[in-house]
C-alpha cells in the first residue's frame, strides 16, 4: 500500500452518521490498524486523526 494523502483541517461536519467509535491505532506488521466491530464490514468509514492523545469525555455505548 502506498502513502495515504492526509487532508488537514480543524473541523469536520458529516451528515447521516450512524455513530462514532473511539479507538487507538495499533501496530500491525509493518503498518497499523484500527479495530472495529464486524457489523461494520463493507461500510464506508472515515478516520479522524487528532493532534492530542486526549479521549472523548463520554464515549458512546452501543
């Protein structure tokens, strides 16, 4: 896989979302991965990269 282009911005607005999940990126071979539930296989997702390691104050519970 080649290098992924990052679109740098300070705000994102997306309509029609199902919800959101906060996860930590983990090492996977020579790359990285983000785990998510199997129910989202085949769905379109967006990964938002934050500048800090602060977590969301009240994570969503499914």
